[in-house]
């Protein structure tokens, strides 16, 4: 088994309609989620979500990949080196 990494997944969604799908993915991996913060940026019509996770790198990449494949959604990850 690989060692867990601490990471932040940054998500920007252009449409609020994708929030249910984003939440479904996060719920699927809920055991790894430490916390999340969402900011609706109404002036720019985007939704910004930051998710802190503690999981194996493969799981973090899977979460980011599933969310990033959603239409109108961008997801990037910053992983700890420790």
C-alpha cells in the first residue's frame, strides 16, 4: 500500500449545474476529504472550491481526474512532498 499524501484540490466550475456532480465525486471519496470551502464568485460567474485531502497519490489523482472531466470544470492538485 502506498503512503498517504496531503493535498489541496482546486476546482473552478463555470456552471453551478455541475455542483451536484462535483459533490457526488467528493462524496464517493469522502473518507479522504479533510475539509472543503466553496466560494461563489458571482461577478465572474464562476464557482471556486478548495478541497483538502489525505489519501494515496493514486486516489488524489483519481478524484482530480474525475472532477476535471466534467464539462466546464477545471481541477488541479497541489500535493505535499512529505
